C-alpha cells in the first residue's frame, strides 16, 4: 500500500532560521561599521586645519618664488639685450681699429724706408766725420785751426759741429728717457733709487758731453746752460735769464757738478726749452741741443700716459716756432728705441737753421 506524501510547505522552520540568522548578521555588520565611522568622524580636526594652513603657506611661498623668478628672467633678458648691444659696438670698434692699424702699417713701411735711407746717409756722414777728424788732428799738430765767421759770431768746426760764438746756449734733456736707450729699461730704471738713476750710462754720457762742450767755449764769450723736462730751469741757480762769462771756470765746473747730481725724470717739454732762447737778452748766436727724442708734452699739467707719433711730430713743429730766427741749432741726438721720426726732424731743424746734426755714438766723448 502506497505511503501518503507529506504536503510541501514553502516557509518551513529551516528557511526562516536561515533568514533570521542572515538578517541578524547584516544588522551586526552595520552596527560595527557605524561605530567606526562615528569614531572617525568625532576625531579632533585641529591637526587637519594646521596641516591645511601649512599647505596654504607653502602655496603662497611658491607663488612668491614664481613671481621673483619671472622678474629675474625679465631682468636677465634686459641684461642680455644690453650685452648684445655692447658686443655689437665692440665688434664695430674692433673693425675700425683693424682698418686704422692697416693704414698705420702702410705708413710705417714708408717711414721705415725713409729711415733706412737716413741711416745710409748717417753712415756716409760718419765716414766724412772720421776723415775730418784725421784732417783736424793733422792741422792741430801743425798749429792751424779752421774757423768760419757766420752771423754774429765765429764757428769752429770740430767733428762737424759748429762751436764758438759770443753767446752759446746749451739745452740739456733731463727727462726720464735719458736713463736708457730702450723703453723697458727706461721704465725699470725710473722706479730705481736716485743713486741708481745717476749711474745710468746714457745720462753720464750726456753729462760728459756737456763737460766736453764747456771746454770748447771761446775766451771772452758768454754762455748759459739750461736743463729741461716738464719745464726748463738754469743749471746754475739764480742765473735765470742772465748770460754767464766763460772766463769764470768756477761757474763751468759748478754747472757740470750740478748736472752730475741731477736725476733724469718726467716727460719732455721742448716748447719750454725753446722759449728760453727767446727770453734771453740779447739772443744767443749759437744753440746746442742735447736730446734723445721728440717732445711728449706741451704743458706742465699734461698728464697723458701715451702720446702717438703723429702728436709728438705736431708738438715738435709747434715748439720750434718759439726759437728766434737766424740762430743756428746744433743737435746732439742720443739713441732712443722706437722714436723713428726724431733723426729726420732734428736733422731738418739743424739744416734749416744753419747748424749741424750729430748722432752720438755710445763711446763719445
């Protein structure tokens, strides 16, 4: 006999238990999460506000730094533009200087050719001087002297130099260039003591030349010796503008002694030296110029460190205007490195004035 099935119920006890347990688990999980959220929400926000303000300060600092960086970039841009403009000016100046240098080089080549020709003429004249020296020595042994009368006084020819006259003016260069022949040694000696300056070979040779010249003065004649650098002053103090007697040997000895104790220094003002010749009364009838180069200044207040060759030439031509006309100028030119125009211009001065030009050798007198 078949068994009777039990009726099927949808909501049985087991199903309700499972639903109740699941719903309870959900409620428990929600309560746990709600408790944690409340705990987190109830946390003190002071720390968060402090950190927020710190971040805001950092943002402000960053903005300030950004503004400063922009200003710096603008300043650097302006400086760059200014530098580029200056660079363009410097480049233009360099090009101009290159053009001038090329012109000067061409002029220098022409000057060198003239100097070489002049050196050849000087060598010829030196040979002639040697011949005249031998002739003069022979005539002196025989008791004869060669004399020439010109202008207001007589001239005795010795080694091509015109000596004599009743009033002889000697102008001695005592500028710093008389310390040596080369520019480097001049600068080196200029910074030495006065004792070392007085031992300079070139200066001692110039003083010896004056000593030799004073021995050639004619009895009964007058003389005056001036030394010049930035200004011209008499070698014998208190004799400014006064002619001295050559018969007084003590005055000649005093002049040489003073020169031996005088140190060369400063620049060369030829105008001041030539003005002496025009200030003496009466005018000299013979001028002996001891120099080594063209002038470097025209005024005692001139403090320029460098003077171009063209400026020195112009100074020379302006200075010789102070010389009285008709008076012969006899030039003793000592060597000086780099002054190529000096031999030509001083030879021209001696030639036009009726004097003589001597290029002094290292072993004279």
